C-alpha cells in the first residue's frame, strides 16, 4: 500500500510542479489572489490568472532555453 501511495505522490508532484516550480507557485498565488479579491474585496478578478500566465510563460521559456 505504501508503494502505491509513494508512486501516486511522485506522480502528483511531477504533474503539478513539473519542470518549472516557478510557474506552479505563480499559478497557486494567482488562484489565491483571485479568491481573496473576489471574496474579500468583492472585485471581479477572473482576469488575474490569465494575465499572470501571460507574464509567467516568457519567464519560464527563458529559464528553459537558458538552462539547456
């Protein structure tokens, strides 16, 4: 049972984090900020995650090209 749990945890880590932890952290922060803006400040904040992803994609590509 622990072997299956360890394998699933490794898959989940690789799926969520993948090659670039910065993008995963940016998405998590963007989702949390969207939630806080929508619920605490009552702001329509659907646009925040797409804007954040447009900003993070070139950074991720630059880091990937630079690393290889």
